[in-house]
């Protein structure tokens, strides 16, 4: 799952829509943020309204050759059309137009001249068809059932096929045709069954199904031909705000309890806990796999449905045991006998996941690798020095092929495949460590020992292991929880267990010479944000330097 967060604003994200294969738009207050989901970064933003929260974004599908996309944005009684250029992600705001009632849904529809216009469903069960360029009303239709709506949806590509699904405060969904100009439209289908206010309504892709969500914590799928609910889903712990059809047999719902639930064949397939409270909106990519959610904490979460198995019971877990002494492996000096009371049983002391295997360090000092591809064990090293009884293990996260191991005597091992590099970086046991890949075969290793000394070292796999610097601790009791090094090797960022972020700069990389940490340069704090995350642990940090030298830090 990818979690995208606005750089400056942390208002609730209230609307979301895919604009193209890789661009995603989300509403944060009165501002639209544009993200590239492939690059996992923000590519632009645009302030749309003055002090009005955006409640809907509707993209218009363009031709394959088109290099721009238009999308409708609405909130309160205001609406506008924005254009974004796909090559540059440049955003062109449009004129803001006003109507006399709250807008509950928006839709793109073609008029008799095949021009694209905007249809708006209003809170008093009325539909306006507006000129998308000039904002004037082309025609309006009032439903004969003049009730208050909390939700609405529109379906149809032309004015002659425009249909409304209206979610009322009286627990019903009303379906009526909006193509009868300037007259009252009669309700064609009335769907009853919810036991609370209807908060969300969405048409299925074929227009024959309607998904509705409610105050009663349910998601209902209605069959318009049968005029009844074909499926009712319960599982959320609070009100359900929105629901979207992902593919032919999956739905994703968003709720007040901070979760998105994936429903398939009448049952919960998966649950994603995305934020403490309120996932306001959810959108599905046209590939039928990718889903994006707008969260109450301002974040946008993007993931692929069907990409993981939901575990409901312990017996559904795959259990992998250490190999028995009778296992046909050539282990020198392996003194394990599970059946003997006189010898200590072997168990896992340290563990790390690499891209295709699990690296395990046991209490007997063995370094083992379990392959997830063929479910087999291999021996990396047996009875390795001071590993017996103590090991700190961390895996490199970018390439995922290297793991670092800290030992009781201050030695650090770097393991890649069945190859091992080692260096004596400390004089006491290694308490914490991390390893990151800078480039091919070049790795930065940050280690902390029991006395609090922090060492930054650089490993060139086929050549050398050098101590880059010793790191000053801003406070005597600071505990390192995360660390990252920039790709140019000049910047180090450390996150603490008490919410602070510290930045260090290595001014002269030419001073790196040798492995003796005691003679390495002592780096002092260049910049700091005490308690940037309050009292919460800074679990992850990153640092990047762009082409003009600007440094970007994320924690």
C-alpha cells in the first residue's frame, strides 16, 4: 500500500478520483492535490474555492490521443471545471459557478450536439444540466418526490439516458429519469431496506446495479430489474460513507471507523485500516485492480485489491520450522539435539525478510536462509563467532537483497546471498542498526551500540568498508528509531524514539579513510525538529536531494 500525504495541509481528504492511468486527484479542504501513483509523489495542486470544502471530483474520460483531462469539482453550492495537461501535470483552473442548492452529485453528459455538459443533482431532488463552459442552466428537472437528499448518483452518457439514484433521509433510494425537460419526473423505482439515512449511492458499471451505504453500517447492492437488494454486507463498526465497484465481483466500501473493506461473493475479502477515523471517499482505477481512498487525517492511500490473502484463523498461517538435526545439510559443529535435555534447544534469535528469502540467526550462532521460492533451508554460516545468544538483524529495504547483523562484541556483518562482509565498528554490543543501498554494490550502514555511540559506515561490496563518521547525540538519552542517507552521501537524517528529527551533513567526503571509527569525523547536528511528531516514535525517515541541491526530508 502507498500512503501519500500533502506537504503542508492536513485537513481531511474528502473526495478522490483517478484522472488517467497514473494521475490521481484528491480534495484537501478547498484545494485539489494531484499525485502520480506510479512515482508515488505529488505533481501539483490548485486552490479551487474560497473557504468551501470540496465534496466531489468527476473526471471526463478523454480519447487515447488526448494529452489533457477535464474534471468537474464541486462543493457546497459551487462547481467548476479544471483542466490538467498529462505531460506536464500543469493545472488550469476554471471559472467558479454557483447554484441555489447544495450539490450532491456531478456527472458528465453529452447534449444533442455531442458537446459535453455538466449534470448536477441537488439536495432537494432536482437535476440541473449546465453549460460546462459558460455555467448557464440548459434545463432542469424536478422529481415529484420533493424530499431531502444526503446522497445522489447520476448515470448515462447522453441527455436522453440520464438516470438519477437519490439517497434520502427517509432510508430509501429513489430512481428516476432526468431527461424529461422542465416537468416533474416520477419515481420509477423505490428501493427500501436500509434502517438509517442513506449516505452514499453509486451506480454499477452497467447501470443495472446500485450500491448504497447507510447510517445502519450496511452496504447494499440493489438489482434494478428485480427492484430489490441482491446482497447486504455488514462488517463496518460505524457509519459507511461510500462504496465503489472495482471489478465484476468486488466492491470496496469506506467508513467512519477508518477502514476500507473489500467485499467479494457476499463476504469480506480484505480489511484495510487506513486512519484513526473516517475514510470519506474511495475511487477505483479503470484497470479493475487499483483502489484509492481519501482519509480523515489528510492522507491518500492507494493499493491493489486481491493482492493479499486475508488471515482469519491461526490455522491459516504457514508455519516454517527450523530444520531438524537429521536434515541433510552439511553443518560443521552443529550441536543441536532437540531430543536431549542436556543441550539447549535451538530457536530464532534474529530475523529479516529479503526479497526472496528469510534470513535467520539462531541462538547457537548459525546464520540460515529459508527460500520462499522452493521452501528450502540453506546454511550461510555455522557457529559464527559471537552470534551465539545475541543478534540484531535488519534488512535493506530498497533492493531487498542484503541484511545487516549486529553482534555482542561490536562486530557488524553484511550478508548478501551466501557471502558475508564483516567489520569491527564498536567495542560493545550493537543495539540498533540499519542498512540502505546507495548505488550498485554500495551500502550505507548506521549502527548504535549499548553505550549510545552512533557510527555511519560505507560498504563497497567488492572493495572496502570504511567509517564515514561518528554521530553526535543531541541529548544523552536519545534513542535512534530510524535513519536514512541521501543518494549523494552528504546528508544523514535520524528519527528518535521520542518524536524528534535530526539532520547531519558530511561536508568533505574525501576525509573518509579507513575503518577506525574513533578517528572518523564527528558530525554535529546541522538542523533539528525537536518532538516533530510529539512523543510518538519516528518509525521511518527519508532524505532526497534534487538537481539544484534542495534537500527534502520526510518523516
